[in-house]
C-alpha cells in the first residue's frame, strides 16, 4: 500500500480543471465566466498561454461572493429588515 500523504506545499496556481474542482463548479462555468469577465481573476501562463488561476485570488473571490449573497450575509437578507410602506399614487 502506497502512502498518499498530502504534499507539504500546495500549488499556488491551478489550471482550469483543478480550479473548477477546487471551487466546486464545472470547467464550462469557469470558461463562461472568463468570457463574460465576471468570474474570478485568471491569467495566461507559459508558451502555450494556458489559463491559470491563483489559489489565493480564488479564495478572495469566493469570500467576496459570500459577502454579497443575502443567504449568507444577514445584513442583506430582506427578511431581517422592517417592511416598507408603499407610497400611494396620486390621481392625476
């Protein structure tokens, strides 16, 4: 039986497949986000220009997404605020 210990140093950069697995999304989702310029920051590296993601930037982007999500940020949850009164329209 081989000892499959975790490497002491984790990779700082992830390719698209590993980034998708790390984030729990699909490779296609990352490509669509990249095309629309709305997902986590990425860069091209190497002579072939492979798309890579920095692990620390992925963590930061995921953290930002949790902050703007009303389900995980109670400040943004509309159920935690008092109901607003509608303004009555005046007849013209």
